[in-house]
C-alpha cells in the first residue's frame, strides 16, 4: 500500500498530526515506539494547556485515545516500532522499521523528537525522578521555596535558571567552563539576581542522597578540590540528541543534527518531507509548540497532496 502520509513519532506532535490527518481523510500510518514522548516520565505536568495538572502516563494515554477516536479505517497505528531508515523512491518514500517492516508513502512528517543527554555520574540514574530531572517546565513548580541547582551553561540552562528563580529559594548554576555558551545579554540579566550562585570550571563527580536528592559533589577543574553543594532538586540541561539519524542522508540538518525547517510550513529541504517538534531547529521545544507545529505541517501536507 502507498500511504498518503507516514507520521514518525507518537508524542504530542505526532498524535496531533494523526488526528488532523484522520479528519482530512489522508490515508495515514503512525509509527511510534510509544505514545507520550519525553513527558511520559513526568509525575506532574502543569503547562499542558487546558489541563492544570496531569501525569506523563495519563497524557500519553489521552493522546492515544484521542488518535483512536478519529482513526477509523483511515489512520493505522504501528506501536513498539522505530523507523531506522528512509529512502527516496519513485512517487514517494520507503520506510523501514526495526521490526523489519517496510512501508511506502507519498509524504513523511517526522515528529521523532529527541532524547535528553543524560548525566552519567554516580547517583544520577538512581535518583532520576527523585529530585533529579531533565524538564524544568514539567517538574520545576514542585521545588517551590527550595534550594536547587542547574547543570549547564547553554541557553537551555540559563532559561531554566530564569524560570526557577521565580519560585525557588535559591539556584546554584554549575558550569563546566569559565564562560557560558548562552546569549550574553540573557546571562547578564539572569546572573544579576541575588538568589543565584554561580560555580564555574566544575565537573560533576556524584549526585548524593539516599531516597531523594540531597546534594551534588563537584570537583574544581583547576585545583582538584571537591565539595558538596546541598540542594533538594537538580535540573540537568547539558544538551539534547535529536532523533534524526534515520533521515540524515535525505534532509539538511543544522550543526546539532536537527532538521532544518521552513517555519512557515514546517517543510524540510526535501520535497515531500516535513518535520515538527524537538527533532527540528525550531526556536523553542515544548509539548504545546510541537502540537501547533505538527498541525501546521499536516495542513500544509494536505494542500501539497491536493494541489500537485
């Protein structure tokens, strides 16, 4: 079968696109390892518009149910599969999954997302979701009036600090070098807040705590001195790894490996391929933004298929 559209990824963006594809009667296949995206691990999401609070697991369930409500016979779903390669063929594209399945389609929408670059020091894996988190937007408010730390000096790290300063008792920003990679104007504004402490030239040696995070052991890169900073929460912002390996030979990527898109249409450099969400070079990466961008792409895909 030649599908009109194959959507890759079952996060908020992929689910939104599938719902719109169904309503527009596009013969669609949604391929995903699971529904929910990165937020599936969050205990309390407070910025999903229209729902004051929801767990990641419930969000994933709601996304799947919404897709199934409209899917009918027009949208098929292949779960527990990852796309491993995409090839250009006459009239469209051929997609292969890790389940050794091959599908053909006229168009592709990649909502494959990204994965957080994880902290790999002792205690980090054990205390993840127990005070150590990779999503300030999801988990930050739970640390109101507490001492917290942010690891990472890029734009994402500085933006996380700015967000946390609004409701935490204090924020310790830990940067591995002397200088920050974030925009200078933003850094200057954030660091002027009296609630922030900055530690530079620091390596993370260990995350401490028994049942929950109690602190961070850091090592000065110049002197070798180690010390423990006591905090109740740790927010890690050391980069993301976009899930674009399967498509890297077909579309233009930026220096971080993200799909370059036209923000007007979400189209990639290759005719017939669109992308939305964390796998793109969009300015912001949030669930709500991924939904809007994926819907924008679905609208444009419909016009492409019906005006060729």
